[in-house]
């Protein structure tokens, strides 16, 4: 399956949700292990002129969800994906367009996740997402567990 086609389907899915479409989220890249999303700062400003915390949290939630969804698609599995829990740390204000990267947490194993989903029809995995500062630092860090439930 070409990654470009998968990215296009994910972009269309995001655009089908009115709140996400209003955020002007775009898929910026996917390499099989990391998903990148972008959105213009102008649509996410808070009263201080930097990125709104809720927008950052939403972008990282979407990126993590998208990463799991793309991985399941690549594996040929159909499942609903849900965020089970998450934690967020705001480290620095972001005064630039939002760029978020999501990837599996260091302790997570994709193959175990897929095997568990095939065997039990339900599996969970941990992810990490970060909103990046233009100079290369981290503005916000998000850790979460996502659950996949196989479709009948």
C-alpha cells in the first residue's frame, strides 16, 4: 500500500470531522514509524499570541490516533482506535505554526500490539507526541495509551 494513499485517506478523515477541519490540520508526513501534522498558528492563537494549549493537546491526540490507525491499515487490520488516557506537559510557549510528531513510546512494541489485537481482538499501546519549537526544542510533550478494538 503506498504511503501517499494512506496519508491522503487520513487527511480526508480528519477533514470529515468539523472541529478538526476548522483547525486546518494537515498531514505533513509519515515514514511508517512517525506521523507529522501541521496547522497554522493563526487558527490557534490564545490571548498571549502563542499557540492555544487546547489546540496543542488536540493536535497531539490526533497525531497519535492517526499513527495507530495508519499502522493498523498497513498491517491489514480493521479496528476502531480510541484514546484511553493521556498526560500532557507544557514546556514552552509556541509562537509559530504548530508542528506535531507522534511515535510509539520507547517501551511499546508494535509487533506485540498487532499480535494481541489478532489474538484477543483488543490491544493497547503507548505513544509519545511532541509539539516542536522552530529552533528545535520541545514546546509540549504528550504521553498516552491508545486502545484498538477489532471490527467484527
